C-alpha cells in the first residue's frame, strides 16, 4: 500500500513567506503613482490654478476623467505641459491638452469643473412683498452656473429690500427677484448741489436695486427725473 507524503510547513517558513508578501506590498507602495495618475493630477492642479486666477472669489472643484490605461504614455524628463483654450475654460467640461517638450507626443484629457461661491439665500419660503431681514436670509455655497443675475454675498446688503415674487426655501437671492425701491413707493429725493443737500418727496415710477438709475416723480413739481437708488427710502441726484 502506497503511503501518502505530507509536506510540513513550519512556523519559521510561514513567517518567512509573510515577510516576502509584506516586502512586495511595500515595493508597490514605494513605486508611487503611474504616469497616467501623474498626468491626471497635473491636469487637475493646472485647471485649479488657471481658474482661480480668473475667479479669485470662487471655490473650484475639478474632477478629471480617468485616462484609459491602454494609452501608452512616454516619460517626460522636462515635465508635462498643460494647456486649455479660453473658450474651453468657460465650459463645465474643460478639455486639456497634455504634451511633452522633449518629443511630439500629446494627448487630450478633460475635467468637470464646478465653481461655487458663498451667496445669500432664502431661509424659508418667501411671499411677494416680504421685506428681507436677517431672520429670513442666510448664506451658503452655490454653484454659480445657477446664477443668471447679480447675486449678493452679504446679508446686510439686502436688509430692507422687498421680494417681488414667491421664492422657495434655499434659493439664491438675485437682483431680478427684488426691489429696494419699488414702483409706487413714496421716497425721499436728495439733490446734491455744491456740497449741499436739498431733500424733497417723490414717488418711484420704476423698480430698482441699490445703484440702479430709476425714474422718479417729484411730488411738488410733478416733474419726472432720473435718480440713483441709494437705499429703500432714498434716491439721489447730482446737480
């Protein structure tokens, strides 16, 4: 009868094999990122640097599309170069050309760009005619692609303005949805003449936000003038 042979692996052998496995894992970690990963990281940093120079007051988030592992990338001793056109930089998906000055090699990759900015938003739903106060406003980071009109970054800049239409909770406050001086409001007209101020009563003929020029009717003379909105109660003209 044939006897079966068994191989006995001792404790020392197991420890030896474990050390080999750990060494291989360490060598893999030391190897660092692949050329594909280096280029992806370089493209991400390039886009962040360029876009922050254009929009310094925004937060930039970039997600680079992974480069196909089957694409062969040569090493570049002089360092890879990155470029995106001005037109592409205005898009949500930005195409980046990666090249190497040592040869004629290049490839295109792309990144999804999200730009956010701290903007005043509504704290609760607001009805038409609501006067804005610190209690119904707050600030949050908003994707600036959602903004079509002038937005505001300071709550104090909006106190006293009125909402012209129903606004949902968490919506960014933009100039087209409010008025500091609203059509039909009785306001003060301040005329500045050679360092002196002359005040009279007036009636707004148009809606306007701070800085807008609106038509106002002088209540005394019944003449229409154009004045700059200075606050919810006042417009100013320079004579």
